C-alpha cells in the first residue's frame, strides 16, 4: 500500500521506529517535531493520514487539532500519547481521532491502523463531549490501556457490553464511565445486582408487575427496564441470574419490548444493556446453567478488567486518589511515604482495588501521624498472610486438587469445567508470550487461528491487554 503520512512527534527515537515501519509498507513519511511546523506543512501539502503526539514542545497535540480540521477536515488523525489516562483517551475520541494509541504501543497494530485510516479518508463520526475532567477510573498502567481503548470505542454506539473480571476490579465504574461519557449521559443509569435479588422476585424487579400478579402485589410496580428507559441498565453479577429470568431477559433484548409480571401489554423500552460478572461463563454454558444464546447477545463488546496484581504500577496513584477521597469523606488528610507504597505494591490484593480502597481508608482513620510510613503500615494492617503449602503447589496435580477443593464441580461437568479453567490462563500465557499477536499465539499453542479467536470470545479474553510495546 502507498500513501502519504504526516508524523508530528518530538521523540526522535519513536519517530524513527514509526517511519521505518511505515516506509516498509510503502508510505511516504513527512516528520515534524512541533505544532508550528505541522501547520506550515499542512498549509501547502495534503496527507492521507496524520499521526500526532499529545505533549509537544509548543503545545497540546489534541487541543490544537481544530487548526488541522480547519485546513483538512476529512484527514484521519491517529493520536499517540504517554499520558495514559482515560481522560486522554476520551479527549482523543472527542476530537474525531481515527484511533488512539497509548505509549508503549503495538507497532504492528499502529501500522494496520494507518493503513485503515489512509483507506478510509472520510474518518469517523464525532464522539459526544464529556463534561468535566473527573474520570471515574484511575491508572495509567499498560494493563488498563486496553480497557480505556475499548471504552472509547463504545461511546458512539449502543452496543451491548459484557464486563468481566474478579470481584473488586471496578466493573461498575467501567459501566458508569460508558454511560457518563456516552450519548445516553442525560438519561438514567440504573444498576441492579442480580445476585442480591431472590430468584422468585428477579423478574418482577427487572420487568415490573401488575397489581394482583402475585401474593403481596398490592399495586402496580415499574421494573428496572422501564426505570432505565432512555438510559443505561447495568446488570451486575449476570452469571447468577436464574435460568427462567435468563429466558425473559433474552426475549427482551431481542425484541426491545418487555411485559410486566401478570400483564398482557408489551411495552417498548429504549435502554442500553451493560452486564458484568466475576464468573467464568464458559463452564456454566457447558453445564446448561447459563444460556449460550444469551451469552452471545450480551458479549457483543467484551471488556476484561485486569486484577490489581497485574497493574501494580497503579497502586501509587490509586492510593493517593483514595487518600484524597478519604479526606473528602471527613477523615484526616494523610500522606504516604515511598517505602510504605513499596510495601503496598508487594501485597497480593485478593480483593483487588476494593480491598486497596478499604486499606487506605483504614490507614487514614487509624494512623497517629499525618505521614503514613512503612512502620505505621505494618502496625495498622499487619503482615500479609503467607500462602499455605497447598497454594504453593506448582505442578498440575497440585493445581488440580486446589481447583477441585475451591470449585466443587457437579457430577457430569468436571471435564468441561476443568478444561475452561485450564484453557483461559493457557491462552493468556500464549498471548503474553507473543505480545498479543493472535497468529503467533495460535502457532505456539498448535491450534487454528480461527479456533483461537472463537475461544478468546467464549472465554471473554481481551487480546489487547497483551500487545507488544515498542
């Protein structure tokens, strides 16, 4: 493929790598290191695409894009940034950026994006503008960059999203971010924990009921679907929904209409569905405890949240964030030393970000000094519990015994459950080894690439988390 690309980047090492990769694909590169130089070049030349860094010596690459649009409104723009925050990703999306790549980025993916951008000169539809700069998610780790990119990709549409991840990783925060930053932000955000509702009441909670529909139904009640009309319905712990309710939910998603319990009239509803679960749905589908067709209806856009132990570099900024929140909630304002943060980074955090928040609040409350050091940390939260000998088993037999003890699979489901439990970390290992390259991961595993893609979708594995950095 051939075409001309304008690269606005003041890091010469990165510029050299990008230039070499794109020239190998037949592109002609024009490189400049400042906004002023960019504007002079655009005044006399037309390009098929532009790549720009955010932080440049003479200004903000995103904030200055209006001048670019005035000269060439249809030129696709790809944003590169070392400011790896959700705010930066959203700003890039708001300015009609064709794609956003946090640094370090996958060079192969960048080249593919440039090819697509050069071939689709019309660009993309503008994303809605987010009010304010208070982002609901905190962290700049590489593990969170795939999450941020997926969030920005669903802001301009109403596609159904399935968020997966361990308890305490912030699944509801992701759902709130999609709602608050998207086109439905003026509508209601209704969250319902399907695991907290008795199975006999869940249909009434979701769809409402008519007076006299069952014992105790003394008046008509509006369900969560109608309450969320025009906005977003967040279905948390979807894996714990009873089979009967799954059937009615599937019907509602397919038709866009619901019927109250005991009612005859079908009611049209306009809601965006975001679901979340901390459970592995693949073995549940194999056992018949979760509908496969409902899974595919929900899993249109999968977003997998990494556990805190895979984003330890975010612990410092998260801790500072929670200390500020604690002060806003009336607790003493504290600071924390680097050695104390180092000890926090070494912990296993089984409860993930939620556990870290609770620990920081406890430190803010109980610390005797305004500055929390390593000694105060040990005094207040104590040493972390050591792993038992069983937990330290690294052989397959020991791991299987530990898994069987923790999960108790029912008779007839052992094979499918164990296979899914083994297959997910195995595929994640292959993706990590190959930098997220699915073709090479499939070769490493010895399976067909299409098989790998199918299983990644079924196991809700986000391959973007494993991209190879430049």
